[in-house]
DNA sequence: AATAAAAAAACGGACGTCCGTCTTTTTTTT
DNA sequence: AAAAAAAAGACGGACGTCCGTTTTTTTATT
C-alpha cells in the first residue's frame, strides 16, 4: 500500500471527527442544533490546529481563536466550557482516531512480518493525513492537567504495546530475532514520531511519506530479520 | 567508554557554563562583581530548568522564577533584559556546549565505524548529563523568535551533518553500506532524541543510559554493516 | 405565503486577575 | 557615607471568562 491508496481507504472526514466529539460531549455543548454544532466545531478545530502549528496552545488567546474561526468569543464558549477543555477535547479525539485506525489496519494482516510493515506504514500515513492533530497531541501533552497527562501516557504506551506484541509474536514464530523487544519497539516509535515532529525538514528535502515509511521498515527489518 | 567514565572526563560544571554566559553577555548584565553574577546565574538557570521541566517557559512567570531562585523580581532584571532574552541565553548556551563536546569527542576517534559509535554514545551521554538543558532546548524551540528559531534549526542540521559526514566517509571506505545517508542520519538523530524526550519511560523501565546507547549502536550497525 | 412570536445562536463590552517590566526604596558591601 | 545590589511596590496591558443585548433562525398563526 502507498499513501495515496491509504488516504482513499481510510476516510477521516472532519465531519466525522466533529460528530464524534459532539456525541461524546453532548452535555457540555450548549448549542442544540447538531448541524450548527458540527459546522462550528470544524471551524474551531481547524483554527486551533492552524494557530497551534505556529505557536503554543497557551500562547493562543481566545481572541486569536475567535478571529481565526470566525466565531465570537461568546459563541466559542457555547462549544466548550473553558480553554483547558478545548485542549482536552482535541487531545482525546486525536488519540482515539489514531488508535482506532491503527488497530483496524493491523487486524487485516497475516504474519508478524507483514503486521509490522503495516503497523509502521499505517502510523506514518496516519500522522501524515492528520499531521496537525499528531503534532498538537504530542507537543501540547505537557500542558495537560495531571489526570489528562496520565491518559496521554497510557495512550502512548498502548501504541508501543502494539509493536511489542507484533515483535514478540514474530520472535516466537522465529521470523524475528531480538534480544530486547521493548527497546526495539521504543526506537521504532521514535522513528515514527520523527516524521511528524520534524516534518519541516523532510518537506524541505522533498522526502516523500512513502519513501520515509519504506526506509523505517528497512532499518527495522535489518535489525529484526538479521541472521545472528 | 561507559557513562560513568564520560562524566569524569567531560567536565561540565555549572560555574563554567555561567562563566561562559557572563563572558558572552557582559554588557547586558548589570551586576559588576563577577563572583556574584556567576553565583546568581547558576541559581537562575537551575530554577528555570527545574520549573520548565514541569511547565512551559511561557507558563513560568517571573514571580515563579523569583520564588524558586531566591532572588527578587527586580534583581532578576539585573541579569537579563527581558524574559525572552533569558530563553535565548539558555538555548544558545545549551547548543554551544553540546556542539563543542560532541566535536571534541569525535576528533579523537579513528575509523568511521568507531567515529559513529563514539558520536552516538557522546550524544546520548551528553543528553543524560545535561538532561534539563537538552529537554528545554528541544521543547521550547518553537517559542523562539524567528531569528532565534533559525539558529536552533541550523544547530539541529549541523549535528545531523556530523552523522552524515561520518556515514559518508564510512561508505567511501566500504565499511558501511547505505543507499540513503541523509535518512540514516535522520533516524539516528530520532533515536538519540528519544532518550531525553521520553526519559520518564526509560527511567520507569530501569533502562540504563549505557544499555540504551549500546542498543542504538546495534540497530544502527545492523542497518549500515549489513551485507547486501 | 406573509407576518408575528419564540427560540437559538452569536456578539462584544466589562470585570477581575495575573503578567512582564519599570521605578523607587531598602539593605548590603566597601 | 558612598556605591552597588537586592527587594518591594507600582503600572499598564493582555488574558480568560461572564453575561446582557442583538441578530438570526425556526416555529406558529393568519
């Protein structure tokens, strides 16, 4: 699979995302008409992620957000109860979608080697398709409240556990060789994250997402498939 | 070399760092007695890095800093002209030290393979010895002014270039095999950065810095030394 | 279909708080 | 006592949030 195919298959529309948020937070959203809510949530998230790709969430003022989203400050507070909740909303939703798609895609694969390749590709393609969400989720994690931070860490570890599982299965099946599965999973994650954390670098150098994904797979397999 | 040896050899005392900052910013520091300056700069940097390991630089108020450093708000402004300059000072100094030590250590090595091992170890050991500085420099880079951001990017690329050079030499000497030197250097950097970005994870799992460094070297060499 | 009434949504001024910074006063050192 | 350093206090500005009002949309009535 290449990225262009991935994008067609995995449909992550803004309406879906906003709809899901509405569903899960119906009580804290004061506006009643669902159409309006979804329409404006899209505006709010788009604007937030755009602004926060340039400055920190903390540095973004509600006035900034109002100006960029086209809603007034007052209207904004019909969609979230306070600024921190907006941060939590975006974080939670980003994690949920990423986790769902990743799990879905892996379930289709057969052997451990294929599973690993698909997991790597899916994660990188996902972070490409939802770059703003991934970047935001990572970079703003430290500004969360303690309980929300815990959720973020759990999610991070859960993603890692997916890789640990795949590699462990591969080792049992004698497809892979590894004397430290957890560290292997860790450095794979580090490479995956580099794609969305240093996107400016790869864009500048015209490294395509397909090229990067293939490279990470190659490095990983060089380590795991190697004959002792 | 292991970490405990590294720490003995590479002497990075707080006095030295502060002394260097004083030297390079004599004109913007209003206090005259050098002993006082160094004494208080240490307090200021310690407090800043400690606070900023818990919250963002922006979220740290000058009042926070005053309370933690033991100086008054007024006194603080004798050591930097404004809050942004304090950010720049720490960033600049962190990059300078890291770059100096890394360059020094590599110059001692012989062949490309050894150079690569030393570069990886030095970088990880450095980020361990100066964890707060590295974390701060990375995480706060996006809150810099445009010109300062440019310096940060240059520094990042310069570090990467060191690895590109080593690998290129190795390929020429037929010690390494690589069809994409730049991507190889990129993912090595990603693995190096993971050590100080996800330190909580490794600490929790009792992964030692030596163990991690050896592992990164192993992964890298599995990719570079592999027979085609 | 046109109009009136009601409901929903959006607006934006105002408030209290906290921030970075500047100025003045006090303390310490020489 | 003079000079240097530190502390304390003051100030204007920006922030998140609230809430009374206006505008827009929907529903009801003729």
